C-alpha cells in the first residue's frame, strides 16, 4: 500500500513537471512565432533596407548554434536544471523591449542575440528534461512537446498578422511582453511550490 502511494505521488509530480514544461513550450513559441513574422515587418516600417534586414535576421541561427553547444555542454556536466529554462523569460522580455525602442541595426541585433540565447538554452535541455521526468513514456511526451511547438508557432504567427493589422506594432509588442512575463505567473498557479523548488535548484543544485 505504501509503495503504491509513493508510486502515485511520483507520477503526480511527473505530471506537474510535464505540465510546466508544456506551458513553457506553448507560451515560448507563441511569442517566438509572433516575432518571426513581426520583426521583419517592423524593420521595414522603420526604414531599414534589405541588406540591413538580412543582417539582423541572419544573426539568430548563428547565435543559436553556438550557444546551444555551450549550454548543452554545461547541461551534460551539471545535469538538467530549471535555471536553463529560466533564461527564456528575462531574455525574451528584454529582447521585446529592445525591439520596441530600436531605431538602428545595432540595437535590433542585440534583440536577436537575446532571442538566440533564449532558444538555444531551451533546446539544449528540453529533451533531457522530458526523458528524465517521464522515462516510461518519454517518446510520447517528446512528440507531444513537438506538436505544441508547431501549434504555438502557428498561433503566434496568426496573432502577429492580425494584431499588426488592427492595433499596430507597438501595442503588439506590449502584448507579447505581457505574455512572456505572465509565463512565470501561470507556472506559479500550476504549482504553489514552483518558485521555491526553482530557487532551491539554482541555489543548492
């Protein structure tokens, strides 16, 4: 009986962690999908030429590849930790703030660098996290996570197109910043101990 209770508790904790990861994934890629459509149009609206737009857009995959290797190496050394996922929140919010005020190629490049760091920190550890949290059904959960990414990216792109048309770039960016910041709030609602456990992971490993 005691063993059954412990097993049930372990599965319940696994479900809670997977909900958190899927929530992180959805909101993360909703914002990412929106920015993928919004930023090139924003650059055009701020009188950037084609060469400048190409320079800004090309920096993200370069940063992503380099930073992902670094984060993956660190993750292999110290193991999976919430701290890598926490990089997503401040970096995406700061990048949106940068885009809101940006008026030059250099400033836009700073925003794209932060976007690259956010995505690379996520991809460096997400599969490890899923396989550790749900080893019995890791394949199924990984497929579900990928499906959430595609769905969220599509929703984000649709949101960006409609919001630009109806309310403009500035308000669209404010909404995306709010969504990014609200991620922490929603995760805290899913589990009251989320913030405490995350801080313990950061402070004590």
